C-alpha cells in the first residue's frame, strides 16, 4: 500500500489523532470517503464520455 509499512501508518494515524482529535476523526473519515467516492464517480463519467466520443 504505497510502500508504507506498519510503523509509518501508525505514525500517520497518531499525527491525525493529534491534529483532528478523536472526536472529529469519524467526520474526517466520512468526508474523505465521500470525496473519494465523488472522485471515482467523476472519473467514471469522464470515461463514459470518452467512450461515447470514440463510438461516434
């Protein structure tokens, strides 16, 4: 996973906990999930448009 080991992931998680706090962590995770979902949907839409243009 991006060349990150267990220690690096734990350090990143600790930094996120310090910056956002434990209370906001679910909100941050939810927002990131929605952002990733929207990004994937946008990529799929763009791919569909390219496919339509290639068919024409």
